[in-house]
C-alpha cells in the first residue's frame, strides 16, 4: 500500500521510500524515512496535495510523490 491510498485520519508506518535521484533525496530530507509513523490529516478537494503529520509537524506533498512511499497501515 502507498501513502496516497491511506484514508484521512489513518496512521501508517513508512516501509520504503521510492523514487530516484533528487526526488528520493528530497523526500528523505523532509523526514519521510523508513519506520517513521505518519498520519494523513487532509486531502485537497481534487485529491492533490495531501497533508500529513509526522515528527510533530505538518507536511504537504503531491499525490504523485505520496504514491512512491510504501506504508503499512496500523488498521490493516
């Protein structure tokens, strides 16, 4: 399952961060590293971008980038 598939209000643990080159480095620099717990807080009306909470702060990322982050939902 990927981060863009998680329902609003659900917590999940990051398993793997995909992407290549600068994109992957940027995602990791933003704190999206394996074993980090994230919560999907909001999704824009058209589905893009997605606001997530992690490590005590809010982060907004594009749905396309969220699709590259593999997660494991706690509700699964």
